[in-house]
C-alpha cells in the first residue's frame, strides 16, 4: 500500500522558515520523481516543486523560486521542502505527490499558516 505522510507544517510569521517532510512507503521511492503541491483555502491545487530521482533536477513554480528548496533522501525514503522568506500567500495545505502511473498518490497534507 502506497503511503505518503507529511509533517512539519505550522504557524509562522512572515519572513520565517519551515521545513516540511514527507515519508514514503509502499513503492520504490528512489526510482520515483516526487513533487510538492499546495492548496490554499478556496483555491485549486497549485504545483509548487518537483525533483528527479537522483536529485539532479529540481523545478519550482515562479511564486516560490528562490525561497523554497526541494530535496530528498533516498536512504530514508523522505522528501523535503525547505521554505524560507515565507509570505502570507504561502498559506495552504501542502501535499507531497507521487505519480505512479496510472495513479497519483497524495498524503494527508500538512497545514502551513503564515500570519503575524
């Protein structure tokens, strides 16, 4: 059974930082590109970032480029998202995502609130 378990969210002031984690199980994590997606209240999900299997390639939405860093530790089956210089518009539930064709898998999400 595929499982993705996110953690690390919370309440942070503007300009602050958080590090999200996603522990994966039930598939061969090291062979799977991974992504982070977020959903703000009342809005459609928004792709945030993706990383290749060997971490050689990373991709970011323009809205987070230069502030967020995606990484992974294949020895721990864990995906990370380091978020710096957080803004109120980063407030959302953050999900890690694995596309195991033909199905996509999501975790339960971790909530990030950026507010003073």
